[in-house]
């Protein structure tokens, strides 16, 4: 989560710097995807078997340059 927040802050800062006169960077498309998985953990004894569930989150944001 910290990486996402840092990335968004950096993109906002760079777009505010006006590195390119007459152009600005605008968000174009944002995609959020999730993955879930369930894994059996076999510890050799039926009484101690466990299941591990995992959740993955991916956020992808595309930007385009626009003339002001």
C-alpha cells in the first residue's frame, strides 16, 4: 500500500512540475484486479492439516499527455 501511495504522490508531483511546456499528464485508465487462492498445507498428520488463503491486489493506471 505504501508503494502505491508513493507512486501516486510522485506522479502528481511530476505532473505539477510542468516539465513539458504546454502539456500535462492526465489519468486515462485505471484497472484494479484481485486474485484469491486457497492452498492446503499438509503437515503429515491429518489432525494438523491447514488451509492457507491468499488475496492479491493489482492496481494499474495508465496516463496520457494532453495539450493544455
